[in-house]
C-alpha cells in the first residue's frame, strides 16, 4: 500500500484537480488561459524529457517510481483523462448551441399559434 | 364529458406532445386528446416514420426538429412554441404513446385554475390503479428517493410525463437536459424557483405497445450519469 506513495499522491491529486475542473462551472478567460499555460508547460516538459532523459528518470526515482518511462506513462494517462473530460465539456456546449439553433428553426417554420381556432 | 369541459373550452391550454416514431398510435392519441384540448403541439423529434404527417392530419400543430435532439429538448421546444401564443395560460406535457389519459390532464389543469398552484405533477403512486412491473416499480421508487434527496422536493413519482404548468412555471422551468434526465431536472427547477406545486393521482395505461416502446431500465443508469456529470 505504501509503495510508491509519492506517485500515488501526485496522480490522485491531478485526477482530483481534473474532477474539480469538471464540476466547477468557471468558464471564460481565466480557465482558457490556465488551459493554454498548462498545454505550453506540457510541451516544454516533453521537450526537456527528450533532450535530457535523465531528468524524468531522476524525478521518477525521487517520487518513488522505478523508471522514467513509467512516470511518463502515468502522466500520459492523467493527460488523456483530462483531454477526454475537456472534449466532453466542449461537446456539451456545442450540443446546447445546436439545440438552440434547431429549436429556433423548428419554431420559425411551424404554423403560428394564432392560426389555431 | 363533464359540464366544466364545455364551459371552459380550454383554448388557453397547449398540450405539448414530444413525438418520436409513434406512427402506430399517434393518430388515435391526438384525436382522443383533441376532444378535450383544442390546441395540441406535437414536437416531432426527427421521426423516421410518418408520425408527424399522421399527427398533423389528426389535427395537431407540428413543430419539427430538423435533427433528433431528445425528449427533453422536444418538451422545451414545445414550451417555447406555446409561449409565442399570448392567450396561453397553461401547458400540459403529454406522452405520444397513449399511456396518458386526457381526463387526468383536464383534472390537473382544473386544479391550476382553482387552486393557488404553479405546477401539477402526475403521480402513479398516489393510488393503486397503475400496475408497473416489479423491477420497474423498484427503479421508479429509487428514482423518487434520489430526486427527493437531490432536489429537496418531496414527490411520490419523479418520472411521470404528465404535468400541467402555468406561465409562471414556464418562466422558471427551462430544460437543458436534452435526453432523458429532464424529468429530474424539471423537479429540481421547481424546487429552486420555489414554485407552488401539487401531485395529482393519474392512471398510466401500460399497454403491450407502451411496454415494448417504454424506457429500458438501463436508461436509469444513463439518467443518473447525465444528472451527476453536468
């Protein structure tokens, strides 16, 4: 249970943050900016990991994961879940817009209520 | 028909009927309801059969979604349509598969007219007439418990499609849940807006047809997910 406690805490915390982001309705500039900064950081970290593979290895050893490759895999899983949740939120927004559009079109092309006796 | 029906011709009521592939029964459902409610709007949710044409022929106004959006979306479209009629005072949500009875709908509208209420919700469980199967009864009861806990609105039947609302209620009840979770959403919105509501015993006619078409119990899982994952 206590093996690799460090990575477990890190991964669970990232998942908790993702879950929180889904529940909190905060939209708009701040969230968009945070997401873009996050994406940039991710790219930067990936570049560092490519150039200096010993860095992820050192980090992995520091937080109690055997290999740097494992650490990257764990990170990938968290990033994947985050991406799924983000696209889910995006899809919901799109659906709401399509619904409004379809509804407006449906009512505009229907017979007017005044035409009823 | 009783004398009250003739004295109030119900021209201030719109029956909102979400319609999706019910060609087998829709003509009869509309004709039957028209004798009580002269204004019926069928929201055709992209049916692939000739439901819409049959409903129109039977005397309903058709509002046609260009694509399938779901029953919740169809109800809200019906509300929006009814709101364009300045003489509308009440809206009744009514299923297209023949499991609701116009006399129950009429009694519910009469309660809105007489009593200080914004919403009257149909309930299968206020008396013993309706006979759902054993498993369905358990799931419906669980749905009631869940809705009572999450919305703070005490009901005996959370997922009954027969409802009567006045204009005040329509301002508050704006359905966002396109698919099946709208029933719980409506209850939640009633609670949030502190609308005055009552339940009214209704008889749901479970025919072989409505049983075959009816909600799969698997859908209760989908509804739960829709509610929890906003």
